[in-house]
């Protein structure tokens, strides 16, 4: 049966657990609409890398589709 040979001190435990923390998510600003978005993703306005790649959906397009 696996049993620890020595007690793990609280400081040692914290050092081990500090790497489990979540890193904050980075955001960039869209140069076209100035909206915050996740990097390497198409913005809601349809622009990616300074050019339009997708036509943004309007309310009329969403109801007929």
C-alpha cells in the first residue's frame, strides 16, 4: 500500500499547487469595430486579419435561414 514516508509541509504543498492556477484569458481589439475579441478568431463584424471573411448576419437573415 502506498503511504508517504514524510509529512508534506504546507509550504511545499503550496509550491506544488501554484502551477494549477488558471492564467487570465487574453483579448485583443478588433481594428474594424473596436470590439474586444479572443485572438485568432473571426470578429462578430466578420473581419479577420484586417479583411472581411464572413458576411455578418442581420436579424432578417437569421429569421429566414
